[in-house]
C-alpha cells in the first residue's frame, strides 16, 4: 500500500470522501502491483538485452520523437523521491483509469511506468 490509514489521517484538510478515495487508490495500486509483478518482472528481464523503458512507448510515438523525453527532464530537475512519486502517481492514475477511457491502453501505460520505476529503484 502507498499510504496507510494512519498516514492518510495526517491530512486533516481532507474530507471523508477524499480520505476514502486515497485509501481506494492505495488499495488499487497495491493490487495492480501484486497482479502484474510476476509479468512485469518477466518482461523486464526480457528488456535487459539493451531495451529500457526510455526506448519504449505505449500508444504512439509522440514522446519518442522528441529530442528528450519529458520524464528525462523530470528526472533531472526533481529529487529522486519526487521523481519516484511522479512515477507512482502515474501508475495509480493509469491503473485506476484502465478500461474506462475508450481507445486508451492504460493498463500497458501503468506497466510502462512500473518498468521505469523498477529501473529507477535498481539504479
């Protein structure tokens, strides 16, 4: 889980609905991570032959066509913890949105961010 109930309680400005939404997001993220961990690890191992998350893009090639990818800029200007938070936030967003936005491959986008997160964690 990203945040425990005790940690969520540390945000007194949140109303009960927002707290419940944060708890649900943490639950969904944890479930997605558990569900895809084996698959992601297997795919990640296959990618170790020189292909990294930076070499891939889900749904198009608009980022790959840029001279530098946005997350490369973010990684250079954010602290490591901030960048990890950015990656986790996108994993949560795409995991929760998967299957809800027509024409979007959100489940694979979430996996792509998980792949990048694993690369960052492994240094």
